[in-house]
C-alpha cells in the first residue's frame, strides 16, 4: 500500500475548501441547535440556496461576484423566514421532520424543469468564477509545500474561505457574549421561563434561524467557489455530515464546528484512501468500491457513539447539551 499517497491526500483536507465550507455551515448549525436549541435538519437547504443565489445572480443577471455573495446571503435569510414562520412553534421532533423535508423540497426545486432556464437542472451551474478570480491578489505560480501545494487560484479560494470562516467565528463569539446571546441560551434551557420575563421567544428563535441560515448560506457559497453548483451535492447526507461535525467538535461552542470539520474530513479522507487500497491488497474481503462505502458505515457508527458517550463533543460542556437533559 502507498502510505505516502494515503497520508498526503489526508493532510490535504486540513486546508481544503470543502473542510472550510463545512466548518462554516456547521457554525451556522451551532447557532441553531447549540445556542438556540432548534433541531434543524435542513442545513443542506441553506447551503443550496446560498450557492444557487450566488451563481444565478452572476450567470443570469450579470451581477458582480460581491453582489452575488450578498444575494446568496439574502437568499439564506429569506429561506429562514419562509421556513421559520410556520415551523418554529413546533415541538423539536416535528421541527426536525419539517426542516429536513424543506431541504429536500429546495433540492428538488432546483432539479425541476420549471426553473431549468436558470438552474440548468441536474447538470448544475458553472462558469461564474471569473469575477472572483479576477480580484485574486496572488500572482500566477505555485505556493506551499508537500500536500499543501496550490496554484494561485487554489490558494485564493482557501485564503478567502478562511477569512469568511474567521469572520463567522468572530460574529458568533460576539453575539453569544451579548445580551441577545444570553437570552438565546436561556430559551434553549427553558423557553417558558424566558417568556415569563416578557421576552418574545418566537422573535428570538427567528433571529437565530436567520443568523445561522446566513452563515450556512455563506458556507454554501464557499463550497462552490472552486468549481460548480451541483444539485446532487445537497442531499440529506450533507446534513448528517454537518451534524456529525457539530457533535464531534461541540454543539454549544464557537470553535467546535471548525475542529469537528477538520477531524471529520481528515478521518473521512484517510478511510477513503486506506480501505480501497486494503481491499486491492487482499486485506479486506470485498472490492475497492465496496470498501469505499464502508467509510459511510463507520461515520454512522461514530455518530451514534458520539451521541451516546460524549454528546457535548470534544470542546463542549455537558451541562450545555440539550441531548443530555
């Protein structure tokens, strides 16, 4: 087995745009669940509307890239409002069902022929990256070393993504230290008690849904900056990956989602490279294709073990986790 390739491909995910995008989306999910107690299983929908809002505004309406980002974020906020008005008064389990259904509706909407003029159906969207790449401050060349060797475009995608992630982390940190954030935590603990103090619980939940949704939409934009918008990327598996990342790092923490994203994708990439090679070498009684599927089984088992044995995650405090109350 080629361990050099295995470890090289694994370490590359430390600074992968995919890892950064998932860290952003998981940070938005932390606002929803970790701080507001909203059991949202539709974060894939927020990423999708952010990505499509960004790409369609550029391709179909000729918007500059920065305006496309603003439109993508506003699409995330609008989706939060449309989703939250009828669902935020539901009990947690019903809210989970409603949000996962809403995300699937969004994905299927982008696949339907009715909007194919703008979404291009199953083929997705591409060719919208010109304006973003034109402002690349890095001259042509090769940067980095070892598994972290990039051309100027790859470096710009990563630097921009890291800047967006840092801003999102700073925003969440500031919000959760503010009076608004303390009310939000109170709602997570006991919304009836907060309501008895004269606070509009529904309004605070809606605000949290919008803030987290816009961060999730930003993650969707960063996710598609390197390549294209593909509707198949926004299936329910994306949401479950985000939940694994969130619970791994710590739901009610600021840095937990980022740590969870890095650990998740490095382990996922390691298994994706190791298991097929083990199968090819005859060390596993299956084909390489079957061995690649095994990593999804391992991720599912890991999620169950995290919820059972360490629901607060690596950085979390058990007293702040709704799972253990």
